[in-house]
């Protein structure tokens, strides 16, 4: 049992920077308002972010786990809370609880090829995993990032993606559903990148984050390459109120996404994955 | 907490006239007495001052979507089964402020709400309700995170249990292994006997402090005849329950039928009203509401009971995961009877029958299980085949 602090009590953080990523997505960088921040996080974990008087939402951490003091969150302004969050300015305060949930198996995957597959905003929860991989790059085989968005305007972290693409030890493939403007890159859904991606299906760990339908087709494509489902990980999302396994909202079959997820080994939830409205 | 003593221990007898002495002795130890009483023609749980507040001489008739109180021919203190309320209203309140915050526009200060301690005596808690209490203890107190508010309200609860000799029309605790006699987790357990001119309680102390309370009243060691009468009343009760459920491999039954056409049949009737989850003694889902005062200088977070039957419950950007009534009912029953076992090592159903009685259209959890079994070619077994007679 954890120490006797009220787990529903947020810790105060201060906005360091708000960065506009695309038309509807933005990144917050936060530092602890007092000296003590939250415990360090693992790639793939999430925090509960509280906007004063408005509400609280779960958002995955998109920053570097090697710099745990500064929390970085990238999200889309879609609801009351995230829209209010988008209006925040430097030095304003925000409440944070966390970090919560399971994490991407980066250290467990040492020795393997790494395939990261992201759809849309799904790149945000995968970025900490990529940071961790790159921090010990020599301990992995091939490292591949496959990223798909609706249009070129929806691509997150553009500068960073360009820098990653310049590296010789990292394969980055980007595709869009619909080409607009002067896009000369791939057009098509992310799973279509998998047949040609350079990795050894028998010695690869794959980590996927995106809409459920995208993850389903990505898993199929990876299986068609010969990958076993025990080596495929997905990140799931459900409504969440407490993040500590007590409110019941985030159930996925017998699991609670806040503590058994959000990152699942695919074979563990395979039987639940194709069921509608579960 | 209570020790694990059960049936077969030394039994004692108190006359009905000593019942109020028992309550006084409990009250004298500093406990607030909570118990059954009648309001708006139903049995509810509230503060009581003595036996005069109990529904003496009343019984109830319960069926799918039906609850009626009837006068009894005798003056039994506990001659009814459970009503719509559960003890969770005291130990897990429907609204609870978790904290308050203040802001001057830039800085925020958060003030935790100190968990309030209470010393409640639950007078007349039934075996199925004790089982439900044990389930909540496991959820809220066994971590990894615990609920400090539940912990404070539950830290010192005196449990005066009453065995069920008058089961209701929707009861099936015997099928769930939680009744009609209590097994463990109580301070004192009573079995009421009202026959001809006799009116007395057999008393089974389940803890040291229960035994201490008993010392404060006039009692005698139960005679063989008294014990035999109580045992007969309880074994009769096992067969007088209006419902029964076959729980053999029930977890697998639910899991392999996630896509069964029967869910659509239920959905045609289910109103998504959430009554079943509100009356359920084990349902624990909650939501939080964040609000501010008019000036915006203060904000607070309140925890409230929630229900998996609402569309908001599963809402994520773009819409609800469970949009249909079919999906919500399936979630509720599958959680209750199957996934609860994976999560907490116990069934989420204790067989109290409230969800059947208080469903406005009489949807019946036991019927749902039979329907799944019959669709798999099983024949419905008789009650006697299930209870092993």
C-alpha cells in the first residue's frame, strides 16, 4: 500500500511554455511550483491535469524521461478542459497528479529492432519512448518510426521529425491520408508503410499508438510480416476520472486502463480488441 | 475488525425485551445507531433511537419492478428483507467534497478536505450486505491506492447483523453463498424467532467487543430447542428465496457471450435509468465534478456516485464508447458477475435482489444468466439441484 497521502490531491505546476504544434494541438512545458515535483515517469505513462475550476483530464507525457523535472504534455483542444488549457500563459498554474499507468517496454526491448507506429496525436505518447531509445541507441538493432496523419498540416513536432530523418541510425517514414499544399511524400494509411519497413519481424518490439482502428490494421500488417502478438504493444484510451483504479470509468474488460494500461501487450487484450462498444 | 467466528459457536438467547438494552449498550460505547425504518412506504436506513423506530410488524412483497409493504400478523422486528437503500450511503456517501482550491488569478492553493471519522453501528445489517461491505473494504482499502474518506468512515464500525428468516421474492443470496446466515465479519449476529407467544433472538458473538456488549444485557445460553428453531428457520429460508442463480463457471459464461443476441433483447426493455446501479450494495463507480463559486476565487472538487448506464460514463473525445443500451447492460452484468472476479477476487453480486425489484421494467439478472445458459443448450436446473438437496 502506498503512503497515506490523499491520491486525489493535485501537485501544483507552473506553465513554462505553451507551444502551438498544429491548428488544434499544443504542447505544455511545466515545472513544479514548489521545490518538489512528482516522481519520475516512464515513457507511455500519463498524468491527470487539472485546470482551476474547469476540470481534470488524463494526458500522456510527451517529454523526455531523462529530464523528469520538466513535464511536457502534447494534446489536442477537443473538450472544455483542453480548450481552457490551450489559453494558458507562461507562469500560470495547473494541478497535476501522476504519473500513472503502465509504460512502453523500452528497456525490455534492448537487443531488438524497434518499430514505433504512430497515428495523429498518437506520436505524443510514443515520443518519450523514442527519446529513451535514442539515449542508448547502440543497444538496439534497427529503429523505425512510422507516422501517419490526416493531412500534412496535422504533422506534429515537424522540426524534430526533420532532425530525426537526418540521422543515419533512425528510419523515419511519414504518410498522410490526404495530400494538401506542396506535399510530395507518401499518401496512404500508416499500416501501408509496414510491408517495406526495414526490421526483422522475428526480433522486433513494436509499439503502436493511435486510433483503435489504425492500431487494429497496424497489428494485422505486423502479423503479416510474421511478428508475434507478444511483441506488439498498444496504448489504449477510455474515459477516466480518478486514475487510481477506484472510479470504474476506464474499464476495458477485466482491466483498468489507469493501472493495467494504457500500454498493453497486444495478446493480453486481443480478445477484447475487436468487440464493439466494450 | 471482527474475528472470524461463525455458525456452530456457542449461542445465546435474549428476550425481545432486551433488544433495546443491546442498542443502549452499543450507543453507550459511542456509536451512532443506524438502522431500518419506514419512510415513504419503504424500508430505508437512517438514524434510529431504539426498537420503536424499526419497521416492527411489517413485511414486504418484492417482485421484478414491485415493492410493497404489508402488515404482518406478528410483531417481528426484522420480518422484511432489504429495501432500496444500502449502507454505502453512510460509508461511501453519494456526494463528497474532496478538496477546495483558491486562486487570485495566477497562484492556486489547494486545501484537502480532512477525512471525517464516524463511529457507526449498523443495526440489522443483513448477510448479503455484510458480504457487500467486505467487497467495498477490498476495493477501497486494499490498494494499491486507498480511499482515505472511506477508511475514516469505516475505521470503527459496529456490525449488529441480523440473519434472514424472511427472504424476499427477489432474493438469491443462497445461490451467491452470502446468506441467509452470516458467516463472518460481524460483531453480533441475531436470529429472530417469533412463534406463537415466543419472541426472542438467538445471539452469536462474532468479536470480542460483540461479546462485551452481550454482557451488558440479560441473556442465557441457548437451549437445544431454541438453537434448533433458529437453524430450521434459516434452512427454510434457503428454499423460500424467490430467485436462484447458477454460478457454475459464470465468469467464462459471460466472457464467451460478449456478442450474444440476448443483449439486444434486454436493450429493448432497458431504460438506462441507472436504478440498478444506485440500489446495488457493491456498485462503486464515481465521477468528479469541478466547480467554482460565482467570483471564481474558490473552486472545489466533489466526488459523486456514477453509473455505467449513462452516456457520459464512457465519453471520450468524439463520443461515448458505449453508445447503445445493449453495450451498457452488457458492461454492467459482465462486470458484476465476471470481470469483478478478475479485479477483486470475488463476485460483484451478493444476491440481494435489489436490481430486480427496483428495475422499473423488471429486468432480472438471474433470468439473464439462465437465458445465456439455455442458449448454450443447458436445461434450467431446479432450485433443489443447485442448493444440493
